[in-house]
C-alpha cells in the first residue's frame, strides 16, 4: 500500500447499511496502515455494522455537531451515499468542497444516482471522485448529468466477498443452516429479501407513487402465490423473510398467518442465507444481485414498476423479473424447474465477470487524490 506522509486523519462516514457494507472493506484496509489514522463516523444502521466488524466507529450523537471541524481537519473525506433523510454524507461532501479537502464517495447500487448527491434545491453536490460499480453505472450516471471526470469504475468492494464464496460454502454448511431453521428433507426453502421502500420514500403510498409498489404488497403477493404454487405442485415450502436492517419486526404481521410456514430469518450471513435457499425472491435488493451472481435461482418481483429497473441482473438475464403480478407463478416454475434456464444463467455469469479487487482499487484512488493534493499544496 502507498505510504502516506501526512498524519491528518482520513474521515470515513456512512449511515445506510448498503453503503456501510460497501465502505467497510475499504475502511478496514485503510486502518491496517499504521502511518495513516482513520476516523470512522457512523450513524443509523452503519454504527452496528461497523462496530461488529471492529472498525471502531464513533457512535451517533458524538460527532455530528463537530462535523465541520472534523472535515476541516481531515486529509481526505471518504463517504457512502445514503438516502435516509439525514444524509450526513452529503453534508460532509459539501463541507469538504468548502474547505478544499479531497473527497471520494463510494456508490453501492444502480439506483437513485441524483438523489444521493442532490441538495434541497436539486443541485448536485459532488465529491472529487465517485467510485462506481461498473460501466453500466457510469453510462447511467452520465445520462443523469454527472461529469465524466468525477466517475471512476472500481467495482463494488462488498462484491469482493463473492469471489470464492460459492466454493467456500460447503454442502455441510448448507445442511446445517437448513436444519437450524427447521427445514425438513422434503421441504423447499424460499428466501424473501425485504427492503424498506416505505421508509425511503416517506410512506407506503409515496413508495407506490414513486416506483409502483411497496414492500408490504409484494410480500403478501409472494406468500399468497407461493402457497398456491405449493398446493398445485404438491410441494412443501418454508418461507423465510430476511428483514432489511432498516425494517422493524412489527411491520411483518403476515408472519402470523397460517397456510404457509413463514418466519423471520435475520441470520446467518446474507450470502450464506442465499446459498442455503432453493429460491431467492425479492424486489431489487443488492442481495438479489449477489445471489444471482452466486448461481442461486432468483426472482425479482416489481409489480407495476414505474421507471427503469435498477437491478442489473434482471437486464442481463441472471435473474427473472416479474412486472405483472399474475406472471409470478410462471416465474416460480421457471426458476425451480427449468434446467435450460439454469444452464444459460451460468453462461451469462461467466460472460460478465465481476471487477476484482474493488477494495484495493478504491484505496489506490484515495492515494492518487492525496498525492494530487500534496503536489498542489507544495506548489502554493
């Protein structure tokens, strides 16, 4: 790793779980360099996530009022790109520009590009660099009005864990997790991946107006259709709902209904959970993309979708997508029983490999920004 000469800290900041997960490997790698202190500031779900990964974040309520001073005293600001109403990352980016501090933001998903960086007047508040997942994201961001000079394709750091995850996940581990969940030998395990669209958009009604659906109706549709599907084909399912970190348990009253054995499954690791299932169902969560890349049968359910589909695996055929609620049964049949589709999906995975070593690539971009800032300082 590049040796740094300035001992001012790198300030890392995240709030939402997706961005915190993407940023965590970068922060961990930076912290291994004893020559460069890293000050991790976390709020909302990012705090628990970073604490559990031994990144020693400052907890919410201890740093927000000091953010202007912390940014001014940093050698570089490294942020996620949360959209949660607090949006501390956006404030840190604006402060970094104000104080002339180099700034890099890490994008974690193919959606809400402008929303992540817009102020209340709708103007883009941009860091020096935005580390993005792939060429698809770059092209979409260019169309959305982002300047090419600010975009650098690095890959997504959380996806580094996908490389080798499938071979490391043994049949014994799969059997163990299914037993812990109470899945019997003659049962199939369907994993439903929840998302907090009502919280993101302000209400369920606002979510429906913005994207065409809300998580509660998709959950109910999937349970109802899966129960009918099981009855029609003589199958037995366990329907395991994996809550999003922003979800509250009391938003799942459907779990108490009878007819389809359903439960909440908060553990284990998200990739282990996906690889334990016979089918993974959800909306447009990043976990659906990860599961599809790992070879899991994935069905994305987005009934009445308004606007573009944000899930890249739907566009490339790695996952099946349902826009018409009446077509969900057909998608379940294909995902579970169509061997030709499974074979073609594996071919598509091989045709579009992930960008490797995203974590290291971002650390290298940080080093470039610091070297550029150092040269500028010496000229002055």
